[in-house]
């Protein structure tokens, strides 16, 4: 595996940090406050942080038919706002899926026990700071977590394919417009919003499982019934992992040997199919949009129809990871791979503006499919997927509606079906060359940041050589005569 200079430097710092963390973890079990003080001392000699740093020590423990996850977290939180903060809010999205499946204990800030409160369902952890945190300053948050992993069949939880840990770990809420973003969790869409951070993870998992994860492996060792991994994941929007039992793993190099695709599946042929699709998608989007900056991409099967994106890790419905489902599988893998660019590297507010990433990558997934398998295969999937939308669905919502405004099938029909149609019409309006030129501009202007509708319009307007604000508004709003449900 060939790593960049910055990643190598990050990994060297990680190795030293994890040696300290291992000793700290043992002491912590005996005396949380003393251990936290020692941890603070162990990590005191380091360069100033530019963004949040998450350090996890996690153990996944099978217990008969159930699974427990135990762990420690140290968050070095950087106040990247202009405000002075008096508290820090963490989102516990695991408890959004299964209320109170994750318990939190031993919360401390800068080595001192901290006052904290949990929302009724356990999804919001509000931590009081012992001292105010001014703009640019950082604070160290320590906590112990203990989770009984639920049976869900989804992106988080136990299913017939494996054990999924998508959106499972505590993560800092976004502080925006003078308040912490603590809105409710919505079943439709991806109810998540986060900023780019660094992760260092020590992960102990049962032997016999294959591991797919965000980031790059520093080391792997056997420890009795467990395998222990050290993982470095700099500059990602969150950290996720999946454990797949009895998986075949296909590893393929691409992008000049700089990136390795690791595809997990229930057979060697299925793993090769997934790896081939993912490699082609990485190369397609790297050429069309911009460089994929990481050393690895993992593809893992799961039970939920469709797919789910995480930094450096995509989960794909296991029924689509096979050559007999070639076009369907290639489309989903292309879609989720495109999310590496739009959701991760260029973030967006997925709660209030889900269309910004989903509508765009739905079009990009189809564009990749046309390149990979031809127009006939893409047109067939297009008709199967969106034929009913075009003939029966009357759109009464704006494309840029928030998750809270969607009900039932509206989310799929508006964000995916019409979102795809929206970008198809945009390409007809300005041409494919200007479309990808604008997308590159948008990508590099918002790289590692958060994009907005206004920035997207500005990028496409620059590429088209004219102001597209009115065109966007005319196509975002419902058709004339349709009542906007807002």
C-alpha cells in the first residue's frame, strides 16, 4: 500500500499515541479521573489541532445471539466557530436507531469530571464545559461507552450479512448560527451532518470476521479469539466499519497503484465483480471531478436495499453484488462511490438540503453506468427505476425541501427521481463539458468543507458563462399548477 507523505506522518503520530492510549485504557477502568489526567499528559506534546481529533479504543464482543460493543473515546474538540462555547453537544446516532442501546459513562473534560445530560432517547449528549472555549481553542472530552448492538438489518446493527457500525459512534454536533444542530432524526434519507475530522482507532474484533472500515490500516495482530487493528483516518467526515463473517476479499489496485479497493462478498466471483465496478467508478470520477485523496476504498455487503456511503467505505445490498445483477450493482456502486466526492469530501447539510448530494450523485451514478456498461443497460435501469415516476407522480414539493417536509414515497420521487431528471436537463442546457467543468469548480472550491445551493449555482454559472440562478429556481420549484406543500 502506497501512502502519501501526510498520511505517513499521521500514522507515525498515531502509533505513538496508541501506545500511550493502551496504558491509559487499563488505568481508566480503575480510576476514570486519574486516567484522564494521565491521558492528557501523554498527549500534551503535539502540534496545534486544525480540526477535531477522535481517538477510539473499541472492542466488539459476541455474546451468544447478541453483540456488545465497549469502548473509550477521547475527542480533542476544536472551536471552529466565531462564538465562545460553554458546552459541547454530541450526537449519538446509534440511539436514534434503537433508543438507549448505547450507554455513556465517565464523562470528563480536560481531566475533570463534567456535568452532562442525555436526551430521553439518549441521542443527544450535552456536556458542560468547566471553562469557556473561545474561538480557535480546543478541549479534550473523554467518555466511556457501552452498547448492546440491535438487530436491525440496516446500516447499523446485526443482520444476516454481518455486524454493521454505520453512524454508530458518538460525533460532535455542528454549531451553526449561534446554536447546536440537535434536530430530530428522520427515517427518510440520511439524517446526518458533520464536519471533516481526524480519527485514530484501536479496534478489537472477533477472529473469523473480515473487517471493512474508513481509513487505512496501520497494523493488524492476533490476540487469542480477537484480531486487533490500528486504523488511521485523517480528513474524513465520520468513521464507520463493518464485520462480515466468512467473506471473500478481493483487493485490486487502481489510480496508478495509489489506491487499493477491498471488496468483500460471499463468493470470490461476487467479490471480483464488486472490486471491478468500484475500481472503474473511482477512475471515472477521479478523471471527471478530481483526485480521490485516500489510500483505500472498502466495499461491504449488507441487507438493506440499495447502498449506504461512508468515507472510504460503501455498503451495498448483497443481492446486487453479483454479475447476474450487473447493471443494478454497477449503478449502486457508482452512486455510493460518487458520494466519496459529494457528502464526504464536499459536505452538505443532509437534513435541510438532502438534494445537494443525493440528487447529484444519482445523476453521476447513471453517467458512470453509461460509461461502464453502455446506454442500453442504463436506459433499461432508468425505465425500471423511474418509469412510474414519469407517468403517475405529481411533484408538489420543491427539490430543495428539507427532510422534515417529506412523507412516504415523496423523498424517493423528489430527491432521487426528479433530482436525476433535474441534472439530466441541466446537462442538456449547458452541455456535458460545462457540467463537469462546473462540478470540478464546485468540488475544489468546497473541498473538505460544506457546499451550499448558492455555491453550486455559482460554479455552474461560471462554467456555462451565464447566470443560471433563474434556471435553477424554475426547475427546483414544483411545476406550475402544482400546490407547494410548504
